[in-house]
C-alpha cells in the first residue's frame, strides 16, 4: 500500500488521480490533499477519502472557510507550511505534484529532500528548477516519475534500455485548436476559441499553453531534464489524433511508440504503480474505428513558441525560469483580455532574451529570476494593453 499526498487535488490531474486511487484500493490510499482556493471541493474530497491532512495554500480564505464541513479525522493546514508538513510526514510515501505553475516547485523539492517518491504532473517544477530537482532525486535515490502523457510514453517505450541505445525521442503534439486556422486571423483569436482543445480536457493554463504550443516547449525542457538528452536528440511531430503519446527511436533505427486514447488516468496510474501494470479506469484503444493516424512537421511560423524550448535546453541555467514566469503572466493576462493571443509568445521571447542570465544558478537565484520575469512581464502587458 502506498500513501499519497496529492498537491493540487482539486484540479484536472488531481481529481483524475483520485479516480485512479478509487480503482486501486489495495495499492493506493490518500493521506494528504491540497488546493489553493477551492475549499468546498477539497473538503468534499476529504469526506470521501479521509486524509489525515488537507492544506489550503491561499491563506486569505481563513475567514471564509467553514471548518465544520471537514471530517473530524482530517486536520486543516494552511499555506506553504501545510504543504511542507504533508510532503515530509513519515506516513507519506508518494507525492503527486499536480499544482499548476512554478508554485509547484517548492513542494517537489521538499518531497525529494525528504526522500519521497514524486509522481510529477507539474512540468513547471522541471522547467524552472530542472538541475536542482533532478540532482536532488538522484542524490536521495528518489523515484521521479512523469505523469505528463508524452514523458510517460517515452518512459514506457524506453522499457529500461540503456541511454547509449537511444538515438532520439519524438514528442507528439496535437497541434491544438489552431492547427488549420489561417495565420492572418491569429491576432483575433478569442479566449473562448483558445480554450477549446480538440483532444484533451485539462486545466485552463495548460489548455492555453497547448493552443500556443508553449506546452510542447515546456515538455521539450521537461524531457531534457528527465531523460538527460540534448536538444539534438529531441524532436516534435504534430499528431492530431493524440493516440500516440510519444516515441523513442533507437540507434538501430527501430522506433517504439506508446498508444492509448487521450485519457490521463493511464499515465497517472503508471506513475503510481510503476513498474507494474494493473487493470484500471482508463479508456481502451479501438484502432479500427479510429481508422488512421496522421503526422505533420510543426510549422514554426504557426507555432513560434516551439523554438524557445530548444533555446532553453541549449542555454539551461536561468532561462527556463525566465521563460516559465513570462508565460504564466502572459497566459493570465490573455485570459483577462489584456493582451492578444500572439502577444503571449512575443512577451516570452522578449523576457527570455533580456533576462539576467546565470548559467549555474542556486534555487534562490532561480526564484529571483522568476520574480524579475514576472515584474517585467507585467510591465510588458501594461505597455501592450494601453495600445488596444
Ligand atoms: P488545474 O488548473 O486543473 O488544477 C490546478 C491545481 O493546482 C488545483 O488544485 C488548484 O487549486 C491548484 N493551484 C492553483 N494555483 C495554485 C497556487 N498558486 N498554489 C498552490 N496550488 C495552486 O491544472 P491541471 O490539473 O490541468 O494541471 C496541473 C499540472 O499538471 C500543471 O503543471 C499541468 O501542466 C500538468 N499537466 C496537466 C495535464 C492535464 O491533462 N490536465 C496533462 C499533463 C500535465 P484550486 O482548485 O483551489 O485553484
Ligand atoms: Mg503532455
């Protein structure tokens, strides 16, 4: 039996993780759950899963929250100290890192420092803190397993092959909602259009990231750190059906792919039962009714974000932290209608280029670059929105 702490338990990944837990009651149980503001959903989850602790990270809710709605055997914790207590507790075996954004970095680091296994959905942890996170996992002998479907597919396709046998990995991308939209109309893309992803149901931020292709950029960086591969060994191909989740090409030319319907419960389950496979709740593949699988070269004019991921992998250091923070601000301001869709990537390019680069940063330096990039990005969005 593995005891889980789920950080970001009210989100798309968090709730699907609970479905996996429910399907595997002999293998998985929940000892801690966190949310930022959705306390009612969090407490409802606590009523069905009876964790020892629940944490709300937004401390401003203390006046509002009705503690009576929580089961008697669950203790309510607040803020980062609550996250720290849950992920480092002796009872905790695995931390599911499913918060959104750089806010997830500290939880991942604390879990690894305490020697816990981490099932990682929060790709931003690796984009911002790649060297620190991977080094910590290695030093403490912790397993750091991907939930992200592409990285899970790569892990599954590698099937334990030695690093020297890997020629390259091929990440698949659906192409998002604007794969065939005329380029001239990109300036007029609305929030509603960008939120309509063709194949995946996900949280708001990653849905916008998928529309800009920034999600694939973050995944290129994530793959670089997880699998220790240089930019030359990472490729991206558009695959609109999202059935092949990624592939590994070996030195002899053989390519192994992982296929399954777009259903995150499969990679979540694999990260939690690895290396075992068990019957679970994920939907099953029906190739005959699918009929065909398509592939296209990604067009960098349509998806300018894609270049940035490879830039970051080549430069490393603080560049991932700068890019990620700029993107978080840009997505939030796009959702509020303050900047246009193509501004998201323009802003990210500008901040990445101009940030105070450090090739071997400490965690403090990474966090200060994150703060610097957020301030600069806010100024950038103000200057653009005043022109509307
Ligand atoms: P959601 O927006 O659906 O959920 C985010 C979760 O994080 C919620 O529980 C939310 O709490 C919490 N949260 C939000 N802001 C903060 C904060 N500042 N501090 C602490 N907690 C916070 O996101 P997803 O589940 O879609 O994504 C989670 C992570 O998984 C992301 O990194 C994403 O890139 C990655 N991922 C997601 C996939 C998917 O299919 N959804 C696929 C692959 C990766 P509250 O509800 O209170 O706001
Ligand atoms: Mg993915």
